[in-house]
C-alpha cells in the first residue's frame, strides 16, 4: 500500500482517498469484514465501502467506524482542546506582587532607633 502524508496542498479527493485507504488497512489489521464493521458501527455496508473508496460520508458515520476500530482516542491529537488565550491567562494571574512592602513592627514600644555614639 502506498502511503502519503496528509498535507494541506492536497485536494479533497486525494485526502478522502488516503483516509479511506488507511481505514481499510486498519479494518483488515483488526480482522473485521466490511459487513462486520458496518454492523458493529451501526452503519450500512455500503457506507463502509464508500468510506474506504474515498467517497463522502456523514461525519457521524466516520465517528462510529472510528470508535469500532479504536481510533476515537486519537482525535485528541488531531484536534486538541483549545488552551487558554493569552488574555485569559493574564486575567487569571490577578495582581502579581511587583515589590516587597515595608511592614511595621508589631510592638512599637520595644523598637527604637539606635542613637549614634
């Protein structure tokens, strides 16, 4: 099986074709037939055939097939949860101390200036 990378200049058709080939490879490695995958995923066999041929399918069908093949966990690496924006981080930090403040002694009567000798 020839392999390509998912790169941005690739056409939609070539990306769908590559995705279909990879899904077919994963299904075969799992030892599942197209009909068996379709049944476990709750989609039609024709949907699995279309998906593996690089055709357009509903996103929910892709998710169901990916779940059966154990691929849903990998979505986090493709679409990571958004981090906090720089502005939100600044607001969350609150007021940061910029310098030490002078504290007066607790008991003023015991503290005295030393007088020069």
